[in-house]
C-alpha cells in the first residue's frame, strides 16, 4: 500500500487539509469543556482520535512532494505548528492591528500577541516551510510560511478589520475566511467609478455645508464624518435590486437622516429646505423623486420623517427605484419599493418595525396554511448608533428574532454609524465592551469594522455583507468607524466635554478631500471639475432656498380626517348559523391519523354541540368561529405572542400536537374553500420587539388581521414605547395606518400586582381623535363581532388599531357565554344591558355603569339575591373608546326618576376607566343627578398580593353597589 494511503488511513486529520489546523485545535479545547459546543462531525472524530496530531513525516509526505517525485523532510515541526497557530491568531485578532479609526494617526499598535517571538518562530526556518503546509489555499505569490504570516498580517490590519471567530458554523467560517483571503469581493474601483464615487461624496458634503451655513444652529444631525454611508447604501440597494428584491426597508436614527433621505430616498431638496423654512409643502408631490410619508395631521420633526422613493418608468408605471443592468444584453429595468421608516427619538425602537415590514413583504398570504416566504423579495437594512446599539435593549430583542421561524427575514444588513461618542458620553462610560458591535457576537453575526475615511474599503465591506446574506440568509454587521463633525446637534458646542477630540476633528480633512487627494496620486486630476461641481450644487441649493423663503407663510394646523370621526355601527358582522355549523365541524374533524392528547380531544369535541339550541358558546369557541369566518371571507390572519398557540389559560389550542409523532396539525389550515393564510407563532419572551414587529407587519400588509396577545395584560408595560410612539400616534404623526389588534388579559382575581391589570388607564389616556378602539368585553359574541368588524375595516380609510381587555376567569364562566343566535343574528354593541330583567324604568333611581369582569361578578350576585332591585339598572360599557355618548344618553332618557349614576370598577380609583370616564359622563349627566364612584381607593400598586384581602375588597365593591343607601367608600380620596 502506498505510504500516502497508509497515512490517510491512520490519520483522519488528513481529511481536514482545507481547514485551518489551529482552528481545529481550538475546537478540541471547546470539546473538552463541553462536547455539545462543537459540530457533531468533529465531535465524532474527537471521541475516537482525541486531540489532532500531525507528524513531521506526514506533513512532509503530504505537502512537500517536488516535481521530481522526491519527498523533502527538512523543516521543523514546531515551526509548522507555531506558524499555523500564528496564522490563526492573526485571523482571530488581526482587528486589533487594523487602522479603522480615522482620527488615530499616530497610534501605538500592540502586536505582542501576534509577534513571531511569541510563538518561538524563526524567520529563517519559516522560509523553509512551503506555504501550502500552513495554508493550503495560499495564493501563488505566497511561497513560504513567513510569506503566509506577512500576507495575512497585511490583509487583516488595513482599514478593514474582521471578527468571525464567534461564528460556529464551519461552512460559514470557512466561506468567510476564504472570501477575505482570496479577496473575492474586494472592490477594485475603476477610473470612471472613482469619479462617480467622488461626486457622490462631494454631493453629500456640499448639501451638509449648505444647511450648516444657511440654517445656523438648527438641528439637522449632520452625517459629516460618516459621509460614505450614502454610497454604501447606494451600492447595497443596487445589489439587492439586481438579484430580484422588490422592496428595500431602511431604518435609522437622526444622524445623517436628511442626507440619506435626499440622496438615497430621492427626497427633493425643495421639500427638505421647505421643512426648514416652514414653507407650505404638504401639497408638493413631485412627478419624480420622493413622496414623503409624513401626512398625519399633527406631523413630526424633519429628522424623524421617513419617505418612499418614486420614479416614473418609461411605460408611465410607478417605479420606486430604477436600476439598469451593466451590459447591453443585461439591460433591464427593475421595479422596487424603497422605504425609510419613520422613527421617533427612542432611537432603536424602529428596529423590529423594519423587520415586520420586511417579513410582510416576503410573505405570500393568498393561500391556506402558513404564508409562503420568499426572503429574496425584501431586504431590511438597519443603521444603528454606536451608543444605542449596545445600550438599547430592543436591539438584543430584535437580533433574537433573526433565526426564529415566525420572525426571520433571511438576514438583515446592520450598519453601526459609529461617531465614537453618545451625545456627550465617551464610549468608556456607555458600554462595557471593547467594540460597540460586540452585542452581535452573542448571535453569531459576522462583524466587519471599516474606516469611514476609506470609501473603497467601505464598498468592499458592503459587498461582503450582501454576499454573506445572499449565501446564508443571515444577519451581517458593519461597524462604520468615523466621527461626528459637530456636536450631538448643531446647536451644541462639543468642546466643553470633549476638547481634545474636537481639536482633532477640527483639523481633520473631510472624506471627499481625502479621496480627491488619493485619486490625484493615482493620476486623476479632478480638482477643477470638483470645484465647479461644488459651486453648481451650492448655487442650485441657494436658488431652491430663495424660492422656499418666498413661499413662506403662516402654517395652519391640518384638520382631523372626517372619515375617522364616523361611527362603525354600519358594519355587518353576523354569520348565518349554517355557515357557523359548517366551519365548526371543519375545525373539529381532524384526520384519523392525527392523535390528539385524549384529555384535550374530549374538551375540544364538546365544541361540536356548542351551536345547538340547548348549548352556549364559550370564549374559545367564539374566537375560533371568528377566526374561521374571517379566513372564509378571504382575510389573512397573523397571530403572535407568548404561548398564543395554546393560549396562556389553555382555552385556544389553535395548534394540535400529535401524541405519537410530535407533528403539529392546525385545523385553520384545512378549512375548505379558504384562500387566506393563518399564521400563528409563539413568540419569544419579548414584548417591545414583538409588538414593533407586528405593527410593522400590519402597516406593510394592511389587508391582514394582525393580532398580538400578551401572556398577561400587565406585560404590555414592557412594550409601552411601542403603544406611545407607533400604535396610538403613528397615523396622527405620519399618516401611517394600522389595524393591529392588541389582546391584554385583564381582571382582578387575586393573582397579585403583576397578573391583574392590562393597564387600561394608559390606553384610555392615549385615546383621542379616534386613534383606536379600546374595549373591555364580557361575552364571546361581543368578541366575535368586534374581531369581524376589525377585519372588515382593514385597508380602508376608517381603519384603526383595536385594544381589547380580554378575560381570564371569564373564559369558562357560565355567565360569560353566548347563544348561537348572538353570533348569527346580532352585531357588536358598545353598551350591553346587564340587568336581571327589563323592569320598570319609572322605578330606576340608580344607574350603574361598569365594564369587564366586574360586570359579570355583579350579575352573579344579582342573580342570587332575593332582594327587590327594581330601583337599580346596570349597563355594561363594552366599548370605552370611542366613548358611546349617544347610546348612554338614550338609556339615561328612559329613567325619569334617576337620582344618581355610579361608575363601578375593580381597579384602584387612579387606574382603570374612572379618570377617563369621569369627565365624559359629566357631559351627559342630567341636572340634579349625582355622579358616584364605586371601587378601590387610590393605590400605588395595581392590586393586593393577598388573595383574602382581594376577596374582601371585591365583596365590598359588589355590596356597595347593590345597597340602596350605601355610604360611598372614601378612603384614599374624594367621591367625585
């Protein structure tokens, strides 16, 4: 047998000739800590053969065969191993040598970790080792081990720095290393391209200089110091459009936003300058360029605004970006929608919104089952701040979504716009990590650091990022290292807090000036042409500014849309009993080979009798019929949240698990003649990111009923910024329509402060201008009809979000059920009659208004009492906002002898509905009729943690309501 074959048989590590030996050795160390840390294939080899061993003769035979066939065995094995380890050290830590900070001119480079002496290496002995022994893929010009080390040291220590060692997938790591070391995507910018790149940088710089000179001290959050971001985005968008993307979604905070809007989104200079001088711009929609999406009636500041690019194609079609192929044979026009999301000052909270946009654009929802996803159809791009990326928790929440089946988007390109400072805070005080990007390592996202003063290196970085996303469908991060030319905003003087840094920045030339000098040294004399181009741009901007000033006039408030003021009572939501029966049976008739958990099967099969005359419909059945009928009508449904597949309180079971195979079966996917998707996913333990994702999804897929359910209503606390900035106010600020449904389990049942309240008061406090509907429901029929009503208004002018305080104990309460006729013949009612019987209106002296679970508690007590309650009338206010003024007024008119109206609630007085409804009830209060409050007193905590005390308080509220001559509870505050 040949010697080579014998070695291969006795040494399995020969099969790893294309992998770096140092890396395999590192993997063995991980294996010793925990075998689960390494790839299964490697684990198997380590189990059998132990630590990788390479003998000197083996290396010689394998790697040093001369053309004559003689085998040379003259080099030192220690030198081989040391060279391999040093090469791997350079790959892993070369970023410490790289020149990525444009302000570090005379930096001291610490190379001791990568010195030859550290590895006991001799240059003379290294020259005797062929390069292929150390690096099988070494280029032809790299002859020996010393050449390998020098080549890699040079490659990894330029203005591009790489961090890939945290990526554990072998295929990805190998692809990344080979791509870098073979310079596969290194941008070789030709003469004409250099000129175009320079012009792009000059355009950005001139625009910013004009704004700085013309609007002295006005906030604009200049891009200067990170100007190259614009050509990077331009290149990235070109790549994605070339490969078939039809939508590109972009999010960013303030820094550089105006330049990106102008030079990427194509927002006209006229529009931007008009926003500075307060000229009338709302009617200005150019035929080519950009239409701003700030069409709310209250508006927002200019550096929060988004836009969507629009270009007229040759066939008069609306193209939102135009890209032409590079050659005549490849020439084509691609249509793409390019969107920058509106973003409030909460910086990174827009991140999950963009991911929701992208997933909605990728999903095809026009068929039964889960939507089919095409990740190549949409590309999400996020531009982060260097202080915000490690500082804002929503970043980690959003990164965690990137590999989850219900939320992944096939990879996001992240760019940290790193200006080395957060407002006035140095990085030593705003993060505990070496780099702003280190958070991404926990999610195994490859990272590239690049010097923002090297435009060509920046284009190489963006190309690598795009190709990685295209190849592996995962996120990639670029840490774009630059600086901030001025203060946090242009009215700030940064020298008060960073005097030394800003001494450097003041003397530092712009990237356009640096690049002009670079290409001048390469033989391109463009100084005169650049000067003329600058003057042309400046004159153009000055002319636009002068015209905007001439148009300046007093701004008038945009009126509230009349459509939103219209009531929704005209919408029909009933479904015939025949259709309901058929849908119910289809949901319950799963195949014989699906083995449902027997206990659960017995419970679900009871729903088969729910629509018979003698039966009642519970909450779970009402929801199931609502979903099925909405799907039948052709409306897709997306439903996420913690444990939504089963339901926190085990009432839903939308996803069935086979007890024998573990496979899932979703009855909604098998409804007959349905051409709409049902997309349900348990979400991670996150509120902010998931709410933001679903809001974005709904905005981009307005025809879809998108629902987010909290595990408990209290958990909405963590997503409050999303409700404040997007869900409640997005339409008023930006004209951004949403029909998102928020389900918040709410009710006082003795479960303590964190599992009682959906913080109803916060949603009511945010209620104005018909911005959403807030409901606290008591019957399955009401839930059925309000869901169907919400589906009916999707993608219309009257659409708005829906917030529902959903039940917990009422899910199975016998007095919280509905008859089949309530679904088949009824409609949603903003107010329900909660009294025991109709009674005589003339005898009514007290009218009690209440909402939610406490109303059912009251009904239970009224059913059991033998007392005469003719003097009492109870109404359940099911829709709290919009306030049902006219309905309540009509009820009140019926009671001529009314003495008082009482609002009863189980929440503390400073929570729940009272603060909201008090003033509204007074507008319809008849003369001489008192308004009373019945409920818990003012509290700092939502609920008691002691079940016994809870029962006592609940009992007192009910008794006080039913006692004719009660003395109002006064502890903790006044009565009115």
